[in-house]
C-alpha cells in the first residue's frame, strides 16, 4: 500500500482548468493579439514554465511570451480570489488519508501564493503538510523533479508515493518519478499513451478513496 499521497491542484483538487481557459481571450484582447484558437487553448492545458512559454511563442511570435503569461496570471489572481470550486470527493479522500495517518502534499506548477490561497479559501490547507510549487523546481512537468521533491519533503520513497493527476504532463511526470500514478481525468481524457504510463485511471476522487480503502493501491 502507498505510504504518502502527492496531489496535483488545478483540475484534480479544484475545478479551475475551465476557469483558466476563459481567461485567454480577454488577455489576448487586452494586448491587441488575435483571439486564441481552440487548438491553442487546449494545447495550453497542463503546461507551465518553459513549456508554457514555448507554447505561447509558437502561436504568438509577435510578442514576448512572458507578457501574455503575466497577463493570464494576473487575471487568474483576481478570479481565484473569489474562491474556487472543490472537486467531488476531495474532502472525503483527505479525511480518509488523515484518519489513516498517510502524509499528504500538494505539487503544483502554480505559484506558491496561488496554491496557499486556494487551499485556505477552500478550508483544505489543514490537510497538507507542505506544498511544492513551480517556484521550487528548475524543471516543470513532464520532468519528474516536482514529484521527487514532494516525496523528499514528506520523507517517503517516490515508488511508495501515490501521485494523483489529471493532465498528460502530470501523468508523464509521475511515471518518470516511478510513483504509483493515478489519472483522474478532467478536461483531458485518457489516451493509449496514458494507459501505458499510469497505474490506473479513476473517474473521480471517490473512486481513488475506494481503491485505497480496499488496498488496491
């Protein structure tokens, strides 16, 4: 059985991926850029750091990618300050893990202040021993650095950690870290590649809890 659980945040704990997707259009408008295509918005899901900058550069070579990313992050700050919706089963899963004495940590590419605010606003901050943010690592997902650091901080070998992810790059990072990796799809469905990488796929966090309870993870 796993000895620690590493949680992604956007799209896994909180229903924020849909919120992020709505921000590209007004940000592009504000900067005088063409409206983003669906291909651009879909391709941006789960990206962070240099991977996100590279993606922006590909579609908007006429602007420094940091300018659009900064505009997006500022818009996200304002939107998320109003609160974010919690994914079904999150609190129940966290309660179970707390009662079982299984350490919990968040590993998200978001900035630390965003992670802490979302946790505080939803009342889930008390469940987590620490966070690992995009500011804490050199390489973003699909590199395993973030999950390896999270495992180090809770003092558990990566192969004994359960990584919960909704994005393709997150699943890739979990597999590269040799963690028990479970995909809980949000906006991105499972694919043949994901099936080769993850340990299993769960429809929601209630199913993750049920698998843990019967010792299937």
